[in-house]
């Protein structure tokens, strides 16, 4: 029943059925709690352009089945600490089979967690987000530290069981700006093509968080004088830690593709601040014993460089960027990256200390990393960058395109 009056009672057997934009808006009036999750189902495509400016729905405990429908016409202008179609969303079963399209503009006076679907997502034991796509123009501006992702700003799994994000996608433009000039490592910009940051939780020894078969295609315009972490899938994999059992949540990023085009728009650098970019995931170094696996992933990254956009220090890796802890453990398997530093005017890196990795960037206190048949295209990179870079794991374009070359190294190809 459309126009704000929904059928169903919100139980799993009788979910609330959303038929139009007025029904969707009425979701904000449903009372939920950690002990009372409501089930939502879309019964038709939803047009939210019935609201010139849609107000994000505040904290809810929902499981949502989009039934393959679209939510279009989303136009959000916000000023709070969280932003997205939902501000905060808790899920104990699923969000699935949903596509959302629109624009979000945020001007926050402080810290910010934002994404097209939600600013902050809490995933309870074994919850799954699957087949959720977002096509958006996102514009985020703050006076402090932004943590933003194309789909979700911050993901907080409870760390028990095996939660997963599967077959999700974000495609669009992300404009991120901060006026802060802080040099604190706790005040930093975090940007992820799909998710900003993975944070918190209380894992047991065998708990796993899987990101599988996800795709991003993002044009980034970044105005940042802060320390920054950016990844094509995850901007900051900050693995949850259980202090009582000394366990970290194991994270696997598998069969993901990220295409990133990055342009910096600031005009001055801040001494001691560093920009860190990775084709797939960026990982901080202040936790030890993290366990992260990147396998069967592909990253394409173009970084535009002009003399009007100086940086103090710049670090880049094709697939995985690690922090500084010697106890971190990483595996990068059967993946590849194609990177270009686009510098058409052949401008120098004046004032910038560059340090470019290949497949991975590792600090001098090297973590334990196992790279197995993972590569980057050294010819493409060398053609667009005349500085010094490591050729470790570098292969030629012809080798990277050769099925024979890759199968001899253990790669497997599935028939379409």
C-alpha cells in the first residue's frame, strides 16, 4: 500500500513492503532496537525525487531485501557527523539485491563518516551485504577528519562469525575536502572506493571478514593537507582486536576490481604529512599481528600530477599499502596492478619526497608479507613516471596480457 502506509509487520515472515518514495520516507518512523530488528522489502522501484532534498534516515536496525529494485532520485544535503541514505545502519542478517542512484553533498563542521548507503554500518554475527550497487556523485567537505567510502563510510563488524560483503559496487565521482592542517596522525583523511574504514569489534581466533567480487570505478578530486590513506576498495583496514584473547579479525579481499582516477586540488603542503595510496587496500601500522589477504584482485590507478598541487610526501602501492609494524602479516596472491603517474607537462616533484612501491609498499621494519604470483605492469608505469621506483614483481605488458604466462604461474581462468 503506497503513500506512507506499508503492508506487513516488519517480521521476517511479513516484512514491511515499500512501494514508493513516501513509504521509504516512512521508514524513519519505525521503532527498532538491537533486540528488535525489522525486515524491509522493496515491492517496486522507488523514486525519491518526490522530495527535493531527502533527509537521511537516522539510526535503524534493519534487514533490507531490495528484490532487484532501484532507488533513484536521491538528493541529500547534510551537515552532520554521519551522512548517507541512512546515517547509521545495523544489520543482523542481510542487505541485498538493491541499487541506489543520486547525489549527496555534505558540509560538516567536524569529523565525518559518510557513504552513499550509510555513514556507519554495524554488521552483527554472520551478516552479509550482497549485490548492492551505488551510482553517485558524492561531495564531502569538513573542517576536520573525513572518513568516507563510495558505499559505506565506516564498517564495524562485531567480530564474531564470518560476515561478508559480496558482489557490491560503487561507480561515480567523489570530491573530498578538508580545511584542517593538523599534523596529528589521528587526524587524517580516509577515502575508500567502496568502504572508508573497517573498525572495532571483538573477534575470536577463527573469525573472518570477506570482501568478495566487488567493483569500484571512481574519479576522485581531493583537497587534503592532512595525512591521508586511500584505497580502491578499502581506505583503512583497521582490523578489530580482542584484547582478552589477543586475536585479530582475519580479513580477505578476493576477486575485486578497482579503477581509480585521482586528482589533487590543494595548492600547498603541510610539513610532515604524507599521502598514502593503494590500488586495493591501505592498512595502518599501529596495530600488530594483523592478518590480511588480497587475492585474485585487479587495480587500475591513474594519479594526476601538476606543479600547482604540491605534496610533502607521497607513497603509493599497486595493491596493498602497509603501515610500520613488523608483526603484521599479509598475503598478496595472483593479483595485478596497472599504475600511471600522469604528468603531461613533465613537472618535477618539487618539495615532495616520493616513495613508490610496486605490488606492495612496505616500511623498513618490514611486516611478514607473502607475495605469490602478483604483478604490476612495469612498462606502463615507467612510461609515465621518470623517477626511481622498485621493479620488484614488475612484468611487461605483453606478459600481463598472456594467458600462457599467467597459467604457468598458477593462475586459473574461468569460462564466461
